[in-house]
């Protein structure tokens, strides 16, 4: 069985004009710091929180918290 796993590093608000003008190498400033916990969504539900790291020269997420699936039906739980 295959499920999508998404780590949300933060959010940002940009205008449509800024979006259209984005180019390779541009930087979008997010509303969270990289060393904070980030929500980890499985099948569009936040089930974990984790911190960014490196393992064997690969980017990784270390799971730091586990949430109950039944408490998170919308996937909108705040992690910080």
C-alpha cells in the first residue's frame, strides 16, 4: 500500500505577480524557522511532528511527536 507523506516546512503569502515571476534559484521566506517542529501529513492528515536533519548526506525528518489519528480528521492541527 502506498500513501502520500508530506512535510510542511511553513507557509508564505505572495502575490500572483510574484508567483508568475519566480525563477529557479529564487527564495521564498516562510513563516517558520527551519529548527522548529514541522507537521508530517500522511494521507492528508497530520499524524506526526518532526525536525529537519541530515542522515548519510540525505535530507531527512526526525519524528518527534505522534498525534492520535482520531483527533485530527481535518489535518489542520497546529505544530510548533
